C-alpha cells in the first residue's frame, strides 16, 4: 500500500509505504518511509511505488542504516486463510 504524507511548510508530499508479504509461511509487514519529497501527491505515490518495487526486487534489504530511508519497521503478522 502506498500513501503520501503532506509535509509542513511549502506544499510537499512524502511517500509512506506498507508492504505485506509471506515468508516461510509467516505473514510479514514492512513500513518504509523513504527520505523523498514531491510537490504533487500523485508523484509522491508513484515514486513510492517505484521505491517499494525496487526494495522487493533487491531482496527486501535491511534499510535501517540506509540514508535513503529514514524510517523502517518490519514485523510478523498473523495471516488467516479462509
């Protein structure tokens, strides 16, 4: 899921990403907030989507020390199949 957060000051939007996937039979969630800002909300969302796709294609690396991402959180989730 990609959304955009409006920043204070001049009109700018920051992508906020929530990525959900299954790994080893367990549901996983990562919340990423790359250090990017755009004047238009739709541009922030599209660039956030590109960032998420690259993160997934790169093998979901740990971004906790990467300056390109100022916030990263990963957690286990319980997935129920009906």
